[in-house]
C-alpha cells in the first residue's frame, strides 16, 4: 500500500488499464490477471469494453468472475478472438475476401479476412458504436495474424493487453506466436505488473506460488529449475506401476486433481481407461477433433474412409472394448452378412444391411454403451455426436452444418467443474485444480512440451504439484 493513498498497487494497475489509450500488463500465472480485468471494467471503465481471450475456458472464467463481482452486463462483451473474428467474417465473407468454407471455419484465413474487414467503413462504424475500448487477455498466445488483427484494432480504439510470455504454449497448426518484444513495441506503455501469487495465498500454500515466481528465469531460459528443498513433490515410477500409483494418489488427496499428460500424444489406452473408471474425465479440445475427423469422413470420404473413421472413433472413445466386439463392429460397418447368436447383435444386424449411415452410427453408440466392460472416455464427443445424429435423423440436415452448430452451442461449456481431469498443458491451461500431477518420460521434450509447458503444468495446482518421472 502507498501511505495514505487508500489504493493497493494492484488498484493502480487497474486504473492504468482503464485510462490508457494503449498499453500492456505482464502477469505470471495465478497472480490475479482475470481479477484485474474484472476490477478494471467494473470499477474504472464507464462504457462497454470488448474483452477478448483465446479459450472458451477463459471466457467462462471471465463471465463467472464478472457475475461474482456484480458487474452490469452492459459494461462488457466477452468472446474468444477466434469467435469474434469468425462472427464478422462468416456474416460478410465477400467483403472480407474470405474464400473458405462458411460451415467449418478455415482458421488460417479468418484473421487476415477480419483485418481486411476493418478497412470497411460499415464495420468500423459498427465497432466504434459498440465499444469504448478493447482488453485482450492471454496475449502471449496470439499468432502473428492475430497480432496483426489486434494491432489494427489498436489504431481504432484504446487497446490494452495482458499476458505472460512464459505461458505462450499454444501451437496453432505450427503458426509462430508473437514475440513479447513485439507486444511491447506495439502497445508501448508499460501499465504495471501483477506479481502477488494470489492463487497459492488463497490456498494457504504461498511457498509453491513464490517458488514459481522465483524460478521464472529458469523456465524462461529453457532449463530445469532447482527442486532442492522445493515445494514440488518429485517421484520416479515405472510405467508398470504408474496406474496403481495414480489411483492411490487420487484417493489420498482431498479436492480436485488433474493429471497432465504429454502434449503430443494421449495416455496409453489402458491407463486412460483405468483412470476413467476411477472418476476421471478426459478433457477435449473445443473443436472435438476426433469427432470432426469422423464428420468430415462421413460427409466427404470414400466408403473405405468412412468405415475406417467410424471404427477409429468408436475405438478411441470407448475404453475396454473387447476384441470380439471390435471385430463385430468392423463387420457391421462393412455391411458384411453375419448371423450372430447374441440377441443385441442379431437385432442390430437386422436393422442395418447397407453399410454406414447416421442411423447405424447412432445404434452403434448404443451398442457400445450397453457393454458392461466399456467406459466412455470422450464424453463430450459422444454427447455431441448423439445430438448431431438425432438432429440429422429428424431433419435430414447436413452433418457438417449440424457439427458446426453443435460446437457453437457448446462453446461456453465449462471445464472448471471437472473434479478429476486428464489433459495436456494446452487443455488445462487457464484452469485451476487443488492438485496437479505431471507425467514426464525420458524423452519428455520430444512429446510432452518444453519448459514453458512445465511452468504452466506446475502452476495448475494450488495445494500441491507432483512431478512424476516415468521409467521403462
């Protein structure tokens, strides 16, 4: 506190954000970035602010915090950068020079198209009439085309950005992220830093939050931090013993827990299924990528591609699918003539003799769900597919359009309520759990991610962080 001021240093940052024509704020994980946006808009901004971020989890967190603080909805509009840009481009593709599909966005072209729209007077007038300023969260995750778009907006309205270079871990189809030096150059004014580890103070575990702050240089320099006498629990476990240890740990701690897997690959199917059986949920990307592959194959693929995609999807989402059931499903998808003895199989074969149809996919989901040994691993994908198939069977509408509508409908589904989660750093970023368990193998930098991913992973747990080195 400044003597006699009545304002905390954080409040000085809030006022600086509200009053700036352009500027940036640096904030490490867990140091109150979301709070600063809400307090700025609620307490220091008179008119509507457009608040943009990258993930739907981030949008949900901001919406909830605005509600908690009782901020009038007239003072803000929240969206992802992608969703906001796509909303304009999809409505005016010709004006934007966008030549891609309008049912499923071609993201590589959307941001440039939105930037082009900002040369149109009617778009500029619409934006100026709607907002008094723009605040962009998690700016370190902006790609170069996103940065070019925000820079163009910065010429129209007061634009203030918040971020942390150590949390720049997204990989948008291998597009380069904007460098923090370029962020500083574009937005010019340093509006202050947020460096109090509120997440861990609130969890009565300040030591972990302070350790993460003290070791930021190590993560930034891509080197292993010093864990000596640190609050991070270190373990080395063979893969054979891993499932038992994770289940033991799950039931030994109180509160929410996330298991953070490699970035480039899923957990071993058996391990994943075992954890799902103990109440874990596998987190999925917002576009439900496995489902998207299936929909595209069903719409545009050859008969063989449709069969392969349908089988791959059913096998991926259902843990514990026995080989006999897999063989049966393959034959049904191929339209093979078979006379199974089991009643459920016989009835399914009697209904479907012409190969893959949406109705067959719906019945196969029911078949798998009824199997006693099967556990659903991708709940969101299965739920979304059921909705799409039901709508298609009732209306005959195009599967691609139904997929796009379903994704849009689910875009703000919250993951924050998931008590036990499995995901990569990309999927848990922006979320908070009581306990974070990070799994790394000997080749971890080839498949898991780099030291920035490690920083993000360790900062997810407010009460504990456990780093497990997996051995053969």
